[in-house]
C-alpha cells in the first residue's frame, strides 16, 4: 500500500533493464514514454548499478522528477570449489569427479598442473538472484572456479637414532613396543588390514562425497559397518573430535550399543584433517568393542586421569596399527598441528615401529 501511494504522489520514477557483458562501456537506447533516449552503460558493473537520469521522471504540477534506472548485468554468480589430487595426477593430467550441489561433474586436469591453480568452468555457476524489478527470463549462469590442492603421493616417516631421544621419549617408545605386543595378543595379528588406505582414495571420496564420504571410507577400512555409528559436526569452539557411547541395558544385561562421533566444523575443509580426526575417534570404537569389552558389562565409570591418558594413547597407537596413521603425519607436517596424545617425533617413530612389529 505504501509503495502504491508513493507511486501516485512522488515525481521520481524507477525502471530496470538488463545488459550483457558485451554491452559494458557502450551506449544503449532506452524507450520511455514513446521517446528514445541514449544511455551510456558503465564500463564496470558487478551485479547491478543504479543511474539517476535527471528530468526523466514523472510530471507533478510544474515539476519533473528523475528516473532511477537499475542496470543489471546478466552474468550470474561464480561458485568456488576446492579439488584435491596427488602430485602425480597433477603432473600427468587426469579427470576427477567433483560434487557440485546435488550432482557430480567431471573436471579435466591438464598436464603440468600445480598447487593453487584455478580452473574455470564456464556456465556451471549460479543464476543471479534478481529482485522483483529485474527481468526474470534468459538469466545466465556464472562460472565454477575450481582451485587445486596438490599433495605428495606418499610420505616417509622421519626415524632418527634412538640414542638422540630424551629420557621421556625413550620411555614413550618403550611403551609403544610393549603396547603393540599387548594389543596383538588381545585381538590377533590377522585383525589388522594388509594395506593402508591410500591418500588418493581419501581425497577422491572427499571430492565426490565431502567429509561424510571420508567417514564411510574409514568405516569400511576398519570393518565397522556392522556397528551403529552416527556422525555429526560440532561448533568451532569444541574439541577436534569426540566419541560418545550409549549402552542400552535390559535386566542389567547390555543389549545394544551405539556411538556418536562429532568432528569440529573448522577442520572439514581438508580431507586429511577429517581423516586424522575420524581415524582416532573410530579407533575409540574399536577399543570399546574389542579391547575394553568389560566396560559394557560394568557400565559407565569415571576414569582417573592416568587411565584416560592410557586409553587415549592406546587409541592413537591403534590408528597406526590399522594403517591409517599417515593422515596424522600429513596434518602434523602441513599445519604443524598434532591431533593426538603424542608429539610429532613419537608419531613419526610410531609409524616405523608398528610396521616393523606387524610385519615381523
């Protein structure tokens, strides 16, 4: 109603037109009240610009208002996506599948590509969200801009001389040797996969299915598909990851067990951060299911700090024993961030120790 009364009594008028990229900087003829006027289109328009054309508005009494001309550029909105691939794939060139909203597209990676390169795919962006005054038909789409994140195909752990370790690190390494033997006696050497999950496979899952695809890949690798595990993201102020267990009892007997794993949303933009966090939390599930089975019967009990630390370190060790510790090393090196309960040097040595013990 207010707009109606304003249109009746105000002298200024409004109108919208749309222009193409080729119209920028040129003159365009505008037909208004059976007359033709020449309008110079600005050279640079992002989405919309408003020009004030004096004396082309409504006539009220002895006065003439102005025309406010909204000029929309018909180019659409660009979409920005990241795509992860190995150095070999970038160097040789390849085709990669990338999730785009509810569909998947193929991105052609040219040979000799490099980290940070942006590939422009025309017409795969969004249509511009015009207002009610702007034209609706024949809207063009923006572009899809794919930025490449290139990672090493493989990494080698840094394993220095034992004599160079400090007293505390020597004790931690002794704990690693002892705990590996203890876990093998508990669940058997055959429980561990013969081969690790490759970084390229994790990156492909992330490109095609997002962070939940990485979760499904790790669940399959750890043979946990039969376990009731739910996944959710948490706010940026929480821990990197968390595993919560809920046990249902009937007549004091456990009849069902489910897990909720949460991952901090600020880590969700990197497939290897996702893999490192989820690997640790999923190994908590393995610890509960196969190593600390007595806790189901005993129910929840508050653990002392030394017992909590022992459990967390055992879970870190399980990550390496199940051949998914590589992601912990990648994250630590790339972001100088250790997502676990040992410092970087011990994780590097743990990778070597575990492989030696399991292959002995």
